[in-house]
């Protein structure tokens, strides 16, 4: 498997991985709580924007760590499968 196929596999798996689902649910909670604070608690727009932006950055960082983990995991699995083959 070349690097393009590995990247495609990691992208597909990371979308449905349980950790990714939890990350997305947590971000939806941040987004909804920010909108609630803006519309119903009369919080300042700049504070809400910073809150949502911070949540988005945390989501991106955690998703990046998950993709890096899956990338190393699949690369290690491919190396182990290649060693066990008989020519």
C-alpha cells in the first residue's frame, strides 16, 4: 500500500472512529453553549467568538492526534504483514 492509499484509509477510518465521534459531540456542545450564551444570556460577541474558536482549535488538534495515531498504527500493521509473507 502506498502513501496515498494509506492517507485515504486513515481519513475514512478517522471519520467513523469512536474517539472522533466523541470529539465532534463535544464540539457541538461547545457550539451550542456558545450560541445559548450569545442569544439568551446576553454575553459579549467577542467572548463567544473566542470560546467557539478555542473549541474549534482543540477539535482540530485532537483530530490531528487521532489521525497521527491511526497513521502510525496502520503503517506498523503493514510492516508486520510484509515480514510474514513467503515469496
